[in-house]
C-alpha cells in the first residue's frame, strides 16, 4: 500500500505491506524525501512497478512518476500549471489528473510517459479527483 504521511514533519510518500498493521516488523518505507515540498496522492500502476503522485511546493502542484522503490522520479507536468490528483488507467497506459491549464480545474488525460495531453472535461465547472473504472 502506498500512502502520504507527514510523520516526519512534511508530507512524503511511503509504502507498507498492507496485510498487517504497522509494527516493529512492518515499518513503512519512505520513498520520497523532500523537505521543501509536499508529496501527496500516490497511485500505483496496475503492474505495481510505478507510482504516480502529486508534488506541491506551495506555489504549484505537479504530477510526478517514480519506480515503486522511489527511484527515477520524473516530473510529467510542464512546471508552470497547477496539476495534481493523478490516477493510473487500468491498463497502465494513461494517467488522468486535475489541471488548471485552461484557467479553471479540468480533468485531463496523458500517456503514462507525460505525452499526448488531452482535456476531458472542457467546461466552466470545477472538475477534479478523477478515478478510473477497473477493467472487467
């Protein structure tokens, strides 16, 4: 299980075995360690090899991708627009996310490598918190 926690003073992404409560033998492993930012909203890739998450530096939120062990952290967002709340598609090929690219909150989709961005909810309403339906 991946989760965000501020147990060390700022929000970081952790993983823990989900089949037992936290204990001396089941401790969470910290995957991110950035004192100047908050890492939030982790979501596993369907194959369990990657985690997409939101990094917030109190000015702008960005979508990041990393390997399941916390290595190879890569920014998928453009760095200029507030973007967060990422969610992997059931096939792992796409990521949906919240973006203010068009001036208000919209749900966007992009390829899992950050390319081919597309606005899915082009309207004046505040659209957020995308979640994919599982494959049948």
